């Protein structure tokens, strides 16, 4: 085995499963990062424009994020 310098043999099925799992993880991570950024923006807006408008921004942005995630845009 130590002298074998050829390419590693990996089945296409294993590569597809790994790619699908990686795609799902990165999509979940992207949505999570966007949600945290929206929450931080809401906290910042709370100090500048008031609690009600900040909550409205957060609720609307989470609705848009959920719709975008369901449509596969995120």
C-alpha cells in the first residue's frame, strides 16, 4: 500500500451523498447567519428608531427570509 501512488478509488454514490450533505449544511449555515444578522440589525434599530419599528423590521425580514428559503433562493 505504501508504494501505491494512483488516484484514490471513491464511488460516485459516496461523492454524491457527501455533496448533498455538504450543500444542506452550507444552506442551513447561510440561513442561520442571515437570521443572526437580522436580529442584530433589529437590536441596532431599537436604539435609533424605537422598539415597535424594530420589531416590525424583524418580523418582515424573517418572513422574507422564510419565503426565500422555501423558494430555494437562499
